């Protein structure tokens, strides 16, 4: 990093109190809103029973998942304690607990909002939108609030307990990396496990129910429909909640460590003030998300609210930069908001039913499943190129355009993640609306409510795709910022790709996303096969197809749960062990530690590049296939039951693990690779992490 850059930040002495105040205000608001939602009518007895089944399935899955994670986390805790000391090890546990709590709360609220959203759909479009979106706001408030509170508590706790001096500042920065590692590890487990669960159930339900039997989605006769609805929550609520939580916290941590390098304690506190103020403004902007007329497209009020949040946050960034820092900081933060808006626009273009890419995929389905798949692959690949160009420009402008070096990149990421509360509100809205539609279908809701829920479900696909694009792109920026702390820890100023050790590391780093995605895709395929077999077995009973006998929903829930849990350990082990092998491997052949450090640098670079391309490609291709199917189901190109629809269902089936399992899972994966590499580098270099 360019040490000639100096940033002057002047904060009042009481500044360290403000992040706690910001976080607690947001958390209290989320709790108030959740209580308000829970007072709403949960619908009739049938709706409540279906919702209860979803709640029980989601709770059972997470309990079994957490038991698996405890064993893995315990091994890592003792490893960290031995190699890096108590501050990192203890902070690791707190990071893991905070991430688990954020994901669990997101799911807990969602599974108790779904039937209330279905009931609200009988009143008006505004009520139909308001309830699931409010459930999403609770998720956003809790995820950002707990993240801000956790990072603040770890940093200031370590700083004041260890003497409140320069040595304590270094130890506090060290502890932050441990917190980030814990948050990332939980996110990886919850993202991968939840993704495998939800797509195994979804694929099984679609292939047998829609394609083979020609029955509607969420038809109560389908034995996999409860498992499918449970999957929406453990994957898109708990999994995505933990995923965005770790992106949010790791980005703040990177900005704090780099800020402390340039401006001491004030440089570490400043990112907390930026994140805290922007967090509350994001929550404030959710108040304007209201339908203006019954036939208005439900995504429009969300767009209005999000644009308002961007304007308010930009004004806040300008004020706080002028008062306490300088305009370089403002430009970096503003660039983050601009990049976020670009990513959302690009994702919307490639995944919305209103635009050409999705409609082209739908038209291709008229020729069969093969052409539908080919068209979707092409759209996904094209979107990946556009996405990585935006990220590359953001990194370049953040480093050179702001004259802040790597801190500029970290602040760009912080500007992007300042929108977390609103983004998560839109994301969690998706699975709540999806569940509400399923509950309505299974309970025989009035056609007016069913129609409103159908419109919201289509919007939910877009909001989930937008969130995935946002999370993936912000992860890439955060990974580059973490790369800066790697150089600081190792003392390296550059890595030379012509050196064989560096090039070998680059190749291995680029290969990790492929083996990781291969394992997660195969896990979905194997689990889905088991679900398909179970659904076919139950459909052999004619009473189930006639609707006179209740299917055994629990069997598909159990299959999906076991498959997801059994598939967690190997991908997680590879992600943790690969950086250790690359960094320590050269030592086994008598090479000096510098070889391992340089190889790690190449490893991280290769992993960032390939992960970013693959993640955007899979997330957008999957969402485009899904919405191409919905475009046909809306009455276009022959509508439901047509040959084009059957082909589109196949495309959606392939796209499901793309967009909800393998693609999003690369987000926590890349940051774990970064953080473990950073820790390995600290041991090899004999230095403290993030030494100030």
C-alpha cells in the first residue's frame, strides 16, 4: 500500500459511543416492526397449519445444521488459539454466533410472516406488498444492526481492555479479522446447506409435479411442496441473511483496518460512523414503499424507496466527509452508491420479464429445452462480463481516482454495503411472498388474493436476483480490500506473475471455485434425485392425486435435510485447507517462507477473478431461466401446459442450483479464502494481522 498517503480525520471524543447507538436504534426498530407484524391475522386454520409445518421444518433443519457447524468451529477455534492467540480465537466465536443469530432471526420472522402476507393479499395490493416487505425490513434492520454492534463491540472491547494505546489498536485490528472469519464460516455453511436443501426440494417438486403430472406449483397434492417452501426460508432467508451479514461486517472491517493504518484510532472509528448513519437512513427510506394505485407494478415503490435511500445516504456521506475528513472520502463512498445502482440496473436488465434477455430465452423454449438452455447460458455469460467490468472500473477508480489507495477501494465497498438494510428488505420480501403464494395455493385462497400473490412472487424473483448481484459484486470489492491487508501483513509490495510459485498459486486459486461449485451442484443433483424418487413413489397412490389423501410431506423434508447436512463438510474443508496448503506447501520442499507468501498472493488473485465471473454468470443465468418460465406462465407463447412451458421448466430446473446454491455460495467462499490466506500469511511472515 502507498504509505505516502495521509488521511486526516478529526472526530469528537465521544465518537466511539455513536456506532452502538446507531446499531441499537436499528435493532429496536426491527423488534418493534416484528411485533407489529405478529399482531396481524395469520389467516384461517388451514393457512396456519401450513405455515406451522413450514416453521417446524425450517427450525428442525437449522438445529441439525448448527450441530454440524459446532464440531467444525471447535476445531478451528483451537487452531486459531494455538497459532494466532486468544483475541482472534474468541472473536472468531463471536463472529460465528453473530452470523448465526442474524441468519436465524431473518428466517424466524419470514416463516411467521408468510401466512399473514397471504391473508393481507385478500385486502388490497398495498396490504399484499406491505406485509412481506415489512418482514424484509425486520431482516435488514437485524442483519445490519447486529453486524454493526458486533464489530463495534469486538473492536472497542479489545482496544480498551488491552490498554487503549497503539499496541491495543493493533490487537483490536487483529481481533476484527477473527470476527470476520467466524461470520464468513457460518455464512458458508448456511449458504451452502440452505442452497442444497431448497433446490433439492424445488427441483424434485417441479420435475415430477409440473413436468410429469402437469399440476400447478405448490399444489397440496405434491409431497415436496412443504419442503420446497421450507427451502425458501433456510436458503433465501437464513442463508442469504448470514451471507450479506458477513459481507457487511467484512467490508467494515477492511475499511477499519486500512483506516487505522492511515489515521490511527479515528481512522478505525470513521467507517463505523459511515455505516451506522447510512444504516438508519436506509431504514427511514422504507417508509415510502407504498403502492400508488392497485394496478401499479409492485417493484416500482421499492425502486422509489431505494432511490430515496441513495440520495439520503449520499447527502450524509458528503456531510460526514466535510466535517471529519475530506472530499476524497466522499467521492469513494459516492462511487460505492453509483456502483450499487449500476449492478442493480444490470441485474434487472438481464433477469426481468420486461426485458429482452429473458424474453429471448422464453422464445427459445418454443424449440425445446435444449435451445432454452443454450440461450440462458449465453445471457448469463454476457452478464458476467458486464458485471466484472463494472467491478474493475470501481476498483480502479477507488484506488487511483480518490488518491486513497487501497483505503479508497475499501470505502467504495463500504458505500455499496451502506445500502444493506434496504437491499435485505427487498431480498427477504421474495421468499416471504413466495411462501405466501404457496400457502394461498394450498389453502384455496380467493382468486383476488392469488392474483396479487402471483404478481408479488414474480417481483420477488427480481429482488432476489438483484440482491445476489449486489452481494457478489460487493464481495469482489471487499475481497480486493482484504487483499490490501495481505500485503501489509506480508510486507510484499507486489507479486510477479512470471514467478512459477505465483503462477502456480494463481492457477490453483482459479480452480477452487470450480471444484467448490462442482461439489455443490452434484449435491443438489443427488438430493433432488432422492426427492424425485420419493414424490414418484407417493404419486403411485391414486388417492393422493385425487386429493382425498394427504401426502407425507415430512418424508421430503427429511430427505432434503439429511442431504444438505451430509454435503456441507467437504466444500468447507476445501475452502479452509486450500490456502494453508498453498502457503505452507513450498516449505515442505525446503523453500523459504517468501515463496509461500508469493504463491498465496497469486492464489487470492486467481480465486477472486474466477469466483466473480462464475458467481455472476450462474446467478443471472438461473434468474433469467426462472423468469423466462414465469413469462410463459403469464400467458405468453402458449402459456402453462404448452411445449414451450415444459421446456422452460427444464431450464428453470437447471437454473435453480445455479442461482440459489452454487452461484451465491461463491460469495462467502471467496472471503474465507482471503481471510484464511491472511492468517496463514501472518504466521509465515511472523507478523500480527493488520499490524498498525
